[in-house]
């Protein structure tokens, strides 16, 4: 598509997620090049490619604000693990230690393509397996080849065999190659609480990611110093944090991302509920999927989980006798977490997350003619509670169509499948880790000499 090409989404139900751009029961969205230029009830656009949106919902692309894309080939390897350290032992110490750049490329490609298929147009790729510059290059090239918008967070590998000697100095090289004004794929730092690394990332104007579970980490007094924390920070999980930490986060305006299914899987959260804690302190939490070892690239599942978990947790608090327990979550809150708030976490709030003229054309279209979906009496309720990835008809990223009429564009799924299976089999053979097709997360003992 050239810079002057035009696409018109015609006659759909338009959900803009922008308070200043009205939703439309029936309306159009006009795209020119990589930008949205109009959202109106009836647009004439002679010469534009017309996408018939009648009977469909048109909305901003979903944003997965936390996903370890490098785990793609390990899909459902540990579907019900509830021990974080057992998980790390398998994915990092056993399989991750044997990752080649090609395994990084294929895992990331699988995650990215599956995300596009599910209506996810942006991913914050939390890579805690940047084993070498070559591994980082492979992941970034994979994201670019998939055509997804991404913020790839470079971080030290978790296993004991890995070296992080190339970090953080490799960030400068990566930033010069990828952090350009027109790049869909950009680089940030998965820096945990390493302030020396943060300093390098801040000098390069990068977002900084830290996974943060209150039982496992504490913020020292140095983090309260002016300028240390701010909108450049993304804190993920944020479960069971003390009140003073929430107040510090709120004062600094950091970004919070939560993973409803993963946080429940590992038992990180409690009825305090990290999403709600963030809301209570005036923050705007975003949603992430976290990992493929139990789940996959499906933000609809995360939206379902957020809605159900918040309501269960808050109603439990009310039934326990808390008269001032927070109100039950609404479907528009959930959709905002999956769009607008994710854009803010990625430092892209001015570019994506809403259907606003002038913003980048990251747009998805959802079919509503499925037996589980029609009739549509509430558009946002339908998005959050009814549609599934199979209802994603069209996906556009920066004006480029990546999925049309329910089919991915330019993806050889059969070839990718063969390559991913070969990568998985190599990692299992190299590590000696044995799986059980019908078993639980506890695999058979590793092969011994």
C-alpha cells in the first residue's frame, strides 16, 4: 500500500474509544496511507478500497501490554503450573538455556502472527531471554517481518548459563537501529530494579519494564528520589504491594500492567486485586497475556478474566462486610484496559489506542453474524463478553491490512508450523526435557546419561 492509498471501512458499528469522537451505530472510517483521516456517519471517498463493514464492529486494535513472545514454541507446556520457580526451572534453566537465535525468531514470529490473527495490533514484548545481541536481532527482525506494532523489551536471560555482559551497552546499538520515528518495532529495557541499567535506558528515552510481585521484591528508598520513577516505567503484575508503594507509583504516574489469567495461575494476586488497587490510586492499568506456556495470544480471554475476577473479588469484599468496597467493573473499563491504557504503557497514547483522525490506522473489524454473537444490543458488551478470535475478520496495522475476510495475509501457516515444531523438538532433545501429552505440568523425569 502506497502512502497515498485510501481504505474506507463502510457502514459498520464504530467504537472509537475517544470521548471527543462519537461512537456511531452506523458509520465509516477513512484511512489514507498509515493514518485515520475521518470517522463520520457517511463518507464519500472516490477511489478508495471499500471494506464492507455492515454487520461488523470497527474499533481500535487490541493492545497486549505484556507478553513473553519468546515462549511461543512452548505453548501449553505447563498449563496448570502454580509454582513460579518450577516454571523458571523448565522454561529458563532447561529449555531456554538451549535457545539459538533461530528459536528466538520462530517463537517470536509465532506469537506475533497469532496476535494479529486475534485482533492484537500492538504487543509489549517482555523478553527476559536476550541471551546475546544476535538473539535480540532475531526477535526484532521477527516482529518486523510479522507486521505487528511492538515494543520489544530487552532483558537479561533468566538461566544461570546465560551472560548479560552485552547489556546494557547493546541498548544504544539497538536504539539507533530501531527507535526511529517511522519504525513499527521499537526497543525498550526489561530492567527489573537495576538502576544502573535504568540510567542507560533513560538516556536513550526508552520505556523501562519491571516485573513486580510484592512477596518477592521491595522498593528501596532510592526509588522515591525525584525523577527515578515516572511514565517511562512499566510495572507488571503489581500483586500484594504495600500501600506506600502504591502511593509512590501514583505520585510518579507509572504504568501498571496486569495479567488476569497468569496472576491467577501462579497465585500472585489476592482479593486486593492489583487492577483495582491501581484504579483506586488513580492509575490506568493495561492488560497483558503474559505467557504461552499456559495460554496463548488471546486478549478476549484476558478481558473475560478481568471482568469476572474483579467482580468476584469486589463482591467477596462486600459480602465480608466492607461497605465501601469498590464498585463492580464495567465492560467499557475492560475494553479501555485492552486499548487506550495499553497505548499509554507503550508510550504510544498519541499515536494509537483510539479511532481518532490523525492517529495511526491500527484498526480491527469484528463479525457479529456468528450464532454466539447476534443480535447485537450493546456493542461494547458484545466485544468484551461475546466475540472470540474466530470473529476477527479484518486487522490493519499502520494502514496495512494484515488479515482480511478471516485470513492472515502473507503468512505461510503450514511452513511456520513445520518450523516451529522442529524448533520445539530441537529444544526438547537438547535439554532432555520430556513432556506428557495427556499429563499435568509435572513432566516425566529428564533424560539422564
